[in-house]
């Protein structure tokens, strides 16, 4: 019989699962490990057994028997039906109070369903968003756990030990909220990641085509930006990618990579759920659509002969001035993408009754995750100072910065349009900013049109109530509420 000595168990030993198990072991925990094919379990223990204490389990029962009570079992398999299959395999072997943790990129609605079903069986189910990729799983990721407070009391100390640590030493994990809250926040994290990457790509495109910079020169520019307010993981790795030379051809690496970006779905989920919630995430949406456009080669080939301006690189002095404007546009648009993401988190929290603390979310994104950035400290401080803050753009500090950047931001878009450089995320971010600051929007006309063709009614600015105009009659107005 297997001794119940393991504090945590990991089933599903692909790269992420293996690295997470190793992370627990390196931090002093005894880890039960299990995989559908026992060869992977054996290989993990043989190769990395020196890193800590592992218990190799050949069957589901051996795996469960190896875990001390309350049992904590992390599933690291493909999202969807494979996760449900593993749950069906292990749940009958567990006892009330035990905890099943899903560390994959599950849809939050699946997590809500699973949490409810397992709660009725007396089991805790925790949907955990994990960001940081393979390296983060091993060295310390940002961890976003949902589920009950009771389950976090059992699991939290382990997650805090293995998570990334912010510069002030704070663990980059905390209890996000009930049922699907953790996976919802991870979904939005990935949506912001899409926007961040697209904005950086657009900045690169502008520096290449308008400023006339080489990839190596752009790498130097990004390294300089990374020493300032744009300090972030994505800016850091962008410089590395742009500085890399392809060994086979001697060409810049970025020039030998096919310009078709793939995606795994979490960005699409972010936009789909934002539509369901009625939350405007236009910058994030354009980033998702930009990947889609890049992948439709047949459409791009068919359109290649369409008329457009030819980009004309600037002189050296003008190019450097333009690069400074691009930095302003990138920073302002980055603020907008985080603004939209946090708005969606707040809307989701309200819709599902989760009570998510946006300041706490900003705190756990400060290390380990893909979108970690220096200015997350300021986002956390903004929400800590005003928990009811409706938008990051309502924070005086961010409002001042984006206001100071907006003239250059506009000039960058003018240059892009004149030279035919597509900048959908920059443009959508500026449109969002202008829409929020506008005293009047053309939505008044839209409501008039809706009332004309569908009698959908409208509200007035000068008195309360809903009204309908008799467009096909004498055009008198009737109150409808």
C-alpha cells in the first residue's frame, strides 16, 4: 500500500505538469505524480528525483492513496472533455473535504459547472489560472485560484510558496473569488496579453516602415524603452527576438518567420464574453482580429494588388523624433488595454457575484505572468486608494499621462494612415479614449433609427421616461413606460 505522505499531487505530466510538480518538490513538498502512461511518470522521477521528494503512482488509486488528507490533486491535462474524464476517474476515489484543482486553461463556465457538481459530492473544486509558460511553472508562475475560501485555506500556503514573488516579496497569488473567478481572471489576463503583443507589433511595424529602422536598431529602441515606464516582460523579450539573427540565412530572425500568428482561443473567449457582458474591449478585440487577418493567406494574396500609399522612411533626425512619438502611443494604448481588461473583470465579478478585488488582481500579475509590468504597482495602488474606481482612466495619474501622450498618439495614427501601415489596436485604443471623453456620442442618432424601424423607444435628455415617436403617423411622441 502506498503511504499517505504527499502534500500535493499532479496528474498529467506534459511539460507544464512536470514543471509544476518539480516546482513543488524544489520548494520542499512531497509530490505524488501520475500520468495516463506510466513511462512519463517513471521518466520524471528518474530524471528529476534529485530535486526533491516524489512519489510515483502507477494507478489512480495509488495516486490518491499517496496523498495526505485533505487530499490536494492538481489536474494538468487538455481543457474540455479530457479534464472531465480525469475528474470522473478520480472523484469516486476521494472523500468529502478533498480538493481537485484544474490548472489548465479551462473556460470559466466549465469551471463553474464542475465546482457545483463536485460541491454536491462534498468535494472542493478549484479552477486555477496559471501564467508564466513552461519556465514560470518551474521557477514561479502567477497563480489565480478560484473556488471556496475553505479550499484556499488548504491549498493557498502551497501556492504561495511556489508562486512568483513581486519585487516587494509578495507572493503572486491570492484567492480570487468563488467557482470560476480564477479562470475568468486568467482569461482576461490572456486577452490583455493579446492586446499588449499586438500593440508592440504595431510599434515595431511603424519603426520599421516609417522610421526606417533595422530590426537591430528597433531592438536597441525597445531595450531603452524597457528601462523606463514601459518596463515589462513583453518589451524585454521583444528586444531579444528582434536582435536575433537566423543562423541558417544570416538574416534577421523576424524576416524569416512566416507572418501568420496563431492563437489557442483564450483571446477569442475574452472578446466573446465581453460581448455577452456588454463591455467594450475594442483594443483587445482588434488584437484578436489582427491574428485572424494574418492567418487568412488567401484573402491577403487576393488583395495584394489593391491601391495604397507607399511608405517613405523618414530622415534620421525625423525618425528618432517619430520613435519618441511611437513610445507615447504605445504607452497610452497599453493603459487602454489594461483599462478595458479590468473593466471586464469588474463586470464579470458583478454579474456572477464573485467580489473580485481588482487591486489584488493587479498585485498577483506583478511577477511570473506574461503581462507582468512595472506599472502594475501603480494600477494596484489606484484600486487600493479607490476600490470603487470605475475605470483606470478615472485615476488622476493615468489620466494625466494619457492626456500628455494624446497629441503624439494622434500624430502616429496620422502617419500610419498616410503611409498605409495597419495599426488596428492603436486606432481602436484611441477611439475608445475619445469615446469615453466625448460629451455627446452619435448613439443618439442610433436610438432614433432604432425607434424608427423597430419602435424600440428612446430616452430624452430633458425629462424621465421612455418614449416612441409615431414615425408613420403625425410624428407625435408617446410615453411608453
